[in-house]
């Protein structure tokens, strides 16, 4: 039976027990006295002491502006970690720790001012959004939806239209990739509605999310018109007042999103896939490689999709070269979503009879097997 501080009551020669008793005041544990007591008294004293200590530990300190600033400062490095290492379970766990801390402050109302409370809520919304995106990349889709929804509630609590629109757009993109076309279009349309009250860069991104949802549904006209509207608004966040979560969204990334939507459209609509993929190449080629150092996870993911589009066009030599670059980089980036795309690439190759006698393709598929094994 352990006591606080790890001490264990011990039996003395006359069958009495020694126990160290403590008091707890404001989270500070202090020994009162050590004496000979019977086992029942020792257990009661230790249990009461441990309960008071646990209560003190569970009561969070007052959330000040400085504490809030520390939590806020963690958001950007964790975003960069996601950019470089992808769906990292350890990083998601670390974010959850910060969310637990914020929740403890908010649910017990221990904040120094309404302004601090609002800042904590906004930080929580951003942590939830980031955890949702990481879980999405990790192919943990139920967790991703749960995080996104929690982030949306937090953003709505503080009426932050920028974050509300952004998270709705993330949710739309996520379910579009899962094949939930109707829900994706509804979420993206809701994101655009809110985005019209938000920063122009946010509205631009939400229109691109709507375009991706239309692409998943095989809607050529809807895809094109959405990206036309996205380009009508400023697709970059270089203004001083731009939301910090759009640090990555510039003209280059707008092109990449446009090209990726056209690729998806080619696979989902069946309407002139070669023409759509050729158009996609104009937006993607060169720009994907520019992300290799700054956002390697995205570079690998879009490169895997590029390899799929090359297979669809019977450009097998290019597809093999592109896939090998992805396989080289994926050793350093934990992105199950990219692995899943490589799995689809292997399935694409498996149904194409024209590759049966291609030695390079056969060798590539042999090398892929251990990487894509479920």
C-alpha cells in the first residue's frame, strides 16, 4: 500500500505499522508527522491524503495571458511538423495533450479575462483542426471527423468566420476523398457561404474545396466554375491581416489544388480523361517539386497521384520514375494517405494488360508490395 511520495508503510517488530502522513494545501504536499499506527488507520490516512493530492493536481492553475501565449506559440511548429512528417500519431497525441489542458481551463472557467478565454477557445479550434488534418493523413477517418467537428464547435463559440469556413472546407475535402460526394458538396457550399464573410484568401480556398467536391462527383462544369471563382479572390495570404493558418496558401498552391481536382475529375467522370490530365499537368508539373523541401508530405502525395494519372495515359516509363521518387521520399515521411494512393496505383497497374511484358513495371510492383501491404 503506497503512501504519497512513494513511501511504503513498513511493519515494525511489535506488529505495528509506520506510515508517513501528509497534508495537502494548494497543491503542496508536506509531511505532518511519522508515528506508529495500525494498518486500518494507515490505509485511511493515506487514502485521504492521496485523494486530496489528486484533487489539487486536477485543479488547473489560473489561465493567464502568458500561459495562453505559450499554447498559441505551439500551433505553428506543429503545423510545420505535419508538413514535414505527415500523419504522425505521436504528434496527434501531443496535440491532444494541449487540448486537454485548454479544456481544463475552459470548462472550469479559470481564466483571467474574457479575452483570454476567447484566445484559448481559438487556440483550441486550431489545435482541433490540425489534429483532424493529421488524423486524415493517417487514414484515421473517424478520429479526423471527430476532431474537425470539435474544432467547428469551438470556432462557432467565438464566431470566428475565418476558422469556421476553413474547417468546413477541410471537412468537405476529407469526405470528398472518402467518396461521400453529396456531403462533400453540402459542406463545401456551407464553407463558401461563411467564407463570404471571411478574409478573401479564406473565400478563395473554400471555393477550391467546392471545386474538389464537384470533381469527386464527376461534375466538370461545377469544378471549372468553382476554380474560376477561387481565382477571382486573392489566393495568397501575404497580407498582414490574413489568417495565420493560411501561411501555405499562395498562387502555386492554388495551381496544385486546381490540378489535383482535374486529376480526380478525370478518374471520376470518365469524360475525356487524357484531356483533363493534360490540363492538370499544366498546373502541377514543376510546382509539386517546389514543395519537396517546404512541404514534403504534400509533394509526395501529389506525386503519387501524378503517377496514377501517367498510368491512366499509358505513360508507364514516366509513371515508374515518378513512383520511385515517391518511394524514396516516403521513407522519411509518415503519410498513410500517400501509401494508400500508391496502393491504388498498384491496382491501376494490375488491371492494365499492356504492362504484362514491361520489365520495369513488374520490378516496380515487386518493390511496392512490402510498402503497400495492409
